[in-house]
C-alpha cells in the first residue's frame, strides 16, 4: 500500500482512527506538525522559555525528545536543561547533548506514581532555579492512563488537561506541560523502527480498547477534558 500523503513510498502504518496510510518520512512529518499545532493551539510554550525537561526513562522517551528538539531548533531563544528521574535517561542526555541540571533516583511502585512524583519534584526544582516551564514527555496513552488511574483510585492525583499536567486538579507554577499528549505511543515508537509493547497492565488495556474501537483514546481524552472544564475549572 502506497503512502496516502506522498503517494510514492510504501506505507509502514495504517492510522485506523483517521484512515491514513503513511510511510516513515510522512509519519515523522505528520507527528512534528501535530506537535507544533498542539503547542500553538494550547499556548504551551514561548519563544524565550527556560525549560526544565523532565526525563522519566520510558521507552517512548528517545523518539519523543528527538522530535521535540527538532522543533525547538527553530527557536534559538529557548534554553533547555534536563532533570533525569531515571538512570536510563542519562544516555538520552548524553546522546542529544542536553545540559544535565540534576539527576534523581525516584522510588515508585507504578509508572503512574513515577509520573506524579517526577512532576512534583520538577516543579520544586524549576521554581528554585527560575525555569519558566517544565516539559514532560507524556503521550496520548499516558494522558488517558492517568485519567483511568484516577478513576481506579477514586481521586485524581494528576491529569493532563489541554496539554498541562495538573497535580491534585490544580495548575502548577511554573506550569508542567506536555506537547506530546495527542501523539499515540505506537506511532512515536515507529520512528525508532520498534513496536510498542507496553508492560504496564493499564497501558495494555488502553491498547486493546483502541484496537477494538479505533479512536477510543482520543474520545476518552476529549470527554474527560470536556467534563473537567464544564465544572468551571480554569487551566492557566
């Protein structure tokens, strides 16, 4: 099957939720465009931001950061430093030549607890060192997973609303943002030539739901956004 976009190369992915067949270069172009559109639509970043990039050691991290840094090269006024919250992230810091602000070893029982604790620690360090934004590489599956994790716990220790990570239902200062929250994990992994095979049971459930009902992740994301904002919550 030929790529629907360039109509020249063989497609490597079929986006069931949109009906697109895409080759690798066109997939990368599409994801970069979605990343840019997300940043612009939700005003997540500015051209002169001082960014603390929180790295969690997830398998999706390397291709996500590669795409993010490619986008940020167009904004020379942006400063980026890293907070490595897992030993695996040190290799990414070295590979991309990003300044390492600090390295932490966070104790966590689940993927979701790590996201929550890393967000909290990042805010504290960003505040102390005058960073204007914290960027954390959470993808669509992570955003949906945090919501479902909150449902299971009957509380919401963290939610992604319009690209901003809210802790306990509240925006932080400086803001924690994730411009990747509308990018599916399996698509970002294809940029590395790898298949998305999550070990976390909640992520596996989300994957099964998506395979059965194409577009369900976006539907869940949009639905809980609407419900949250309908309650009069204001996302700064």
